[in-house]
């Protein structure tokens, strides 16, 4: 018998402060696998915004306004830059925050100077991200509609951080026409190469996100307000790019106005792929320091509204979930098996010990990571850290309950955790310590759903596996993958596997 929702809340959500109030059965949840589905869902909600009273708020670590979105009202897809300028020109409150960490912008004006920041930027493939956000901000601020620049002062560059940047990715949309509040969060930034179908016939990028309609979306909105207030009050600072030296934020609009209460009840019947009856906690990671810049009079800028000790809500939820796991822990993440060259940057001490302890209890642990060699090169052999935590320092019981796979020729950029078909975490947070302790600020949704035969967690797990196996959807395939015997795909001792053929599977085990 499926557990009751309150039992799962008590089990998986530790006591303590979280962003917003607990959201129990007040939100419709729609997981989205890969960019085609995620960005199409955003486009459908954007299309309901018509002018005054509408709100469109975006945080993105990487931002390319040329990404095209399929608005239902348009015959052809429209690029994001035009959509935002048009909506703002019609009176919608449109605001964008892009990450532009100074340490990742090459040159002597970086936060800590010298070769180290440039080396880190190169090794972690982030060097282009702040430059892209700066160029996107310039373009959006200059967009003209009816002889005005409606986004001037409403596109901010957050240069905060100490040794990394603002990694959150969220879009919050309120439509005055429908009275609905939607929030989208996950691993996907606004970039064309993030758009892909689930079987990856069109792109090598794999990702995941979640759409929240109703109660928990207000928590994502609350985080945006915090980000805006903290960014708009950063000290004046300049970047150097393309031969010019300019202020990050020359014009700054004050914080967004308060949002009126949502007037739209949750639907009584839900679309396919959406779920009611879940409980959600929106969690954050923030460092102790808002910004560091040795060239300013005050080199360290403290937070205005966040606690001085930082915020580690995501870490608290995940460690608790791993401690409560009984049957399995499933994780997708690009950072799980880093190469030796960036080991110092990509440690997992906050979580790997907890996960190894779960293996020792007999919990199956399955890691899925990237197999695409870009600037952040995929490691197709066991990392020293994996070897140490799951092989060297543990008994055979741990090794027997651990498996590591990569997805061939695929950038696994999703940040997904599933535990025992009861708990799901989706967001921007990678499993490494940088995300857990807030060096990279993050935003996640932790979801529990009793479900039974319609469990959100089990359905999402089967859907992710089907994509990695490159098998089209069918009732038989989904039913088999949903069954725990399917874990035999990864280790014969874990189950009988499946009976359908998957000759195009992209899954490859990392053995040594």
C-alpha cells in the first residue's frame, strides 16, 4: 500500500527553515525531460501574458536571447529576446538576472587576480558564460519598442560570489489573464543547444526540469525577489569587454512589486505527465559572502537579507534523503566522475560519504553521468574520488551495491536525485561541494509523492532510463522500466532486467 503524504513529509523533509512555507497538495507538478518539452512548456505559459499585471522573471547562469520558443499564438518560433521586449513593451513587468562572475572574466579586473581564476574558468568551461550574459544584457537593455527601451534597468548582471557564480536557473510567470502562477526550475539555461528531444535525435544535451503551478511556485518567486534585492544593491562595479569598460548595472529598477494572490484553482483533472497530491520544499544554497572585489573600498559585501552563515537547505534535504533510503538511490549529474585535472575543484565530500554508507546498508546506488567530451571533458574511467569512497575504503558490500554509468556522446547536465520511488529532487544543484555549500548558489525542488501505481518518482525514473536506452515510449517498455526488476539492467544481481531489445542504448558502465 502506498504511504500517506504526511508520512513521506515526515520521513524526507527534516525540520528547519526553508524558502516559503511547506507546500502540501497545493501545487501541480510537471517534470520535464530534455529541452524540447521544458522550453515548449515555458512558451505556452508566456503566451498567456498580454500586458499590465503580468510578471515574467528569469534567472539564468547562461543566457542567449537567440533561443527560439514555440509560442502557440505564433506561426513560427520567436526568439526569447523579442518575446521579452514585446511583453515588456505591452506593460508586463519583465525582469532578468544573468550571472556574470568577475573571476571568470579574463583579465586583471577579476576578483582574485592572477592565473588561478582563468585556469578554473577554462577547466570548468564557464569562461564564456559571464561574457554571454553581459552581451545578452546589453542587447535586451537596448531593445526598442514604441520608441522606448522597456527593459532598461530591468536586466541585471549579478557579479557577486567569491570563488564562483550564481548558478540558479529559474523562470517565474504570473498571468493576469489566467490568474495562474507558474515556476520552472532545473538544469536548463536559455541556450539553443539545450533544446533536445528525449531520444536525442536532435542534440547531444540531456537535461531535466520541473514546472510548478500554484503554491510552491510562490517560493521560487520569493527567491527571485531575494536575488533582485541582493543584486540591485551590489556596489557599483565595472567589467572590461570588447575594448570598453562599463558598469555592470548602470540603471537599476527597484524590487518587483508584490504579487496579488493567485486567483486560479488547481485543475480537477491534470494533463498527462502532471501530478497532484505531492508535497514540495523549495531549497537554496548560498555562500556566506555575497560578493568579493578587492578593487572596491569594501572588498567583501555581506548579504542584505540572507543569513551571514549562508544557506544550505539543499544539503540538509539530500543528506536526510540518503540516510532514509532503503531500496535505491538514483542520481544523474555531470560532476559525479570528474577527471583528475579538476579534482580539487570538484570534491563531493559533503555527500559521497552518506551515499557510500547507504551502499553499506544494502541500498542500490546508481550514478549516471556524462559521456560527451567538451571543454569539461567526460571522464570514462573511475575517478580517484569514486574509487576512494566506493571501493578502496569500503567492504565488498559497498562495491556490490554501487554502479556508475555514462551516457555515450551525451552531455548529462541534469541534476536529478530519486530515492525509493518516493522522493525526487530536481534543480540547478550539482552533487559537488561547491553547490552544497553555496559557492555556486543553487535552487532545487524536493518533491515527495505517494502515487502508488502512478508515482511521480517511478514514472520519472522510467522516463529517464528510456531516454538513455534510446527506446521509444510504449506501455510495455514503461511498465517494465518502472518495475524494480529493471535494475538488473545495471547489475545482474539487482534484478532480472527487461525483455525488450535496446540495441541503440547509450549507457556504458565505467569499470576502471
